[in-house]
């Protein structure tokens, strides 16, 4: 099983829009990532997001490329400071590839808990629009398979390099 963890795309500041929707840069970055995921033949049967505007918009853009049937679903427990334990318990029962769009620091802590059990130290660094792919082996152990921020995508996936550099 693969679990794709996505930090929502770049969002507008609260001073510009309190709902914090995706910025034009965030929309472009997520669209480029969606194009990459299409070419990489990434498919999921479930796409969850926190319900916050920026996460929902990110999930909707990605859904066109990766979600096989259905629509993205808002799920409780994915806000920035929520505990990871409920999702850890739920994901242990999942057998189908799944994508989750969320926020920092939740996403960083979730990867640490999945990969390093205790999860006290970060294992990865997310940037807006980054996708991390974790794989669970036959023994239930998780490992980071790959991670890609939008800034590493070439011109063939849209607007070119944004300068974020590799993660």
C-alpha cells in the first residue's frame, strides 16, 4: 500500500483573505504536481483533506489526476495541531493507496510517527505543494519511497522551476 502525503499548495495570507485559499502560485504548483502524478501513473482510491479551503482546493486539483472514482473527502483530525494517533490507527487497516492533503506541522509529525515509530524528530521537510510517498511493506512497516516539492518539476509539467529546490 502507498500513502501519499501532501502539504497544501501555497496559500494567501490571512491579511489578504481570512479563508486562506490557494495563491496563484499555489494553484500553479499543485497543477504542475498533478501533471507529474498523471505521467507517473499515480492512482488512489481515497483522497482525504482537512476541510480547510487551501487543503480542499489542493485536493480538488489533484483529484482530477489521481482519484479513481469518487470525490475528495473532508476528514476530521487533519488540522495543523491535531494528534496523529487516530490516523495511525485508521491507516493500519487500509489496504488501498490513499492520498491525504493537510498542513504543517501535522504532516511532518505524521511521517515521523509512521516511519520512526516514536516520531520525536522530523524525518522529512515539507514545502507548500510537496508530495511524499510512503510505502507499507508486508510486515506493516512504513518507509519513505520518494518525496517531491513542486520546485523540482521541469517545464514539461507546466510553468517551469519555481526555485524551491529539492527537498
